[in-house]
C-alpha cells in the first residue's frame, strides 16, 4: 500500500528540531508533531505496519520522547484516538533551560481520520456530538478526561501538557475546561479548534466584518434572554467566568473556516471594550446563537467552544495561502510566520471582580 508523505517524519516532520537544543520557541512545533504521531500511529495500526515498518515511532523518538501508551475510545474499539508521551531524561541535546520549558508528559489527541473507513465511523459520531454540544456525555471524552486527571496526579500539574488537532482539540478543550472548573489549570495547546460559526473572518472589508459580528452578538444575547430561564443563564455565566485564570493556546489559520471565528470572537469583544462598552462585552461573552438554540431545544446540551481568555496564535496572512489552512503540518514549518497575543473578552477592571 502506498505511503502518504505526510506520515513520513523525514519528509514532512520538523527535522529542524532534531539533534540540537530545543528552545521554548519550538514548543509549538514539538507539540504539533506529537499530535501528528497519533494520526500516523492509527494509520500504522490500520495498515498493519508493525515493528521496523511502523512510521509513527520516529515522530516521537526523534524529538526525545517515548510512548507511554495509546488511548482508545473504550476497551472494545480498536482505533487509536490519543497517546501519552514522556520526555526522555537522557537526551543530551536538552539544556537546563529546555528541561524547564518543554513538557515532561504530553497527552495528545488526533482529529478526524478521513482516509480510512473504520476510524472514520467513530470520528464522525464524535464530530456529531461536538456539533450538538453533547461531547461531554461521550465515552471518548470520559476516557480523555480520566487519562489527563490520572496523569496530573501521577507526575504533577506543572509537568503536564494536553494537546489536540481539530476534533482532538475539541476533546482537549473540554477536558481542560472541566479541570479548570475544579481549579486545575492544565497547559493546553489546541490546533485548529472548531468554532461552529459562519466564517465571517474570510470577509475582507473590515467594517462589514465588524458590523456582522456585532449584529450576531446582539441577536444571540437577546435571544438567550428570551429563550433561556434565569437559572440556566446564571449557571452558564458563572462557569464561563470561572475559567478566567486558565489561558489555553489556540492555533488558528485565518483562512480556515472551521476555526477562524475565534479571531472574530476575540477581536469583536476587544473592540467593544475599547469603545467603552465593557459591560456589554462582559454580558455577551458567554453567549452564542447556536448554543442558545441548542440549549433551548436539546436536553443535556453543554456549549464549550467559548473561553474568556486565550493566547491566540495566528498564521500571518502572507503565509496563510501557502499552507493547507486546516492542516496540522503548517505549525512546524520552519519558515512559517505566526503572530501571537494574549486575548481576553473580559475588561481589565473586571478581571478581579
């Protein structure tokens, strides 16, 4: 069976990280490659590439990590959906500064596997639950959450990083949120996390884009007050703002319709703060139109894609057209230009309220 170049570390992996000191600037590339290793591991399993024929081990071994174990949805399913990696203590290339910056343990989750029918069946079910905001009730999420929780207990919170791409980013995001509600703030890296919203970021005219975003925010907020009972809204607001001390890393390409709305979300609320509408920005931050409608019509619905704070990593627009917008490989290209900034939908004077 033909080998996809994307599975071969020597062809498409972050070779520039090998055999030299890994500084914190390369953390994005390192973590992204470990997520890619989960994809390749599932392809290895599906195509029965075993032992020396397996392609996945090089994705972690070349970067100074070892596989602890694979994660599956449950004991009866075969597809690999995640993995736990541990940094090798004896790697001489690591300086003291590197050991302080790089994660000791990484729990990584892959996204949807479109190339193979067996994992695709499981993945599409999970994607449907993401769309319906029902991911919290799935076995895949429960397995992920318990794995992360046990890893934190085993090696300590400061030594854990969780990461995911696309569907896997949704799982990592919800797991990170759930732990943050308990006061456990895990280092979280989300590549192309789905934001279910019209891709307004693709509109080139800045004022039109802003007007559409403000209109959408106002409509969603008004509808939430009409449809949702006061108790449900108060619970939603309280949970949302309890996340203000947790700041996940979001990696977004502005040309990716699946995740680019995170850019509009944060920019719109920061605009409202700049013009003196901080109270309105604060009131509208936890609300989305789709989430409101689903909470009204569906039972046990839990919207989770909105966060009050994040470090937003955005591919520079000059580079965005040169890569596959939703792909994972772009995040370790040595010549990619990424702008990043800490974003918050909460005004500074409200952060301590």
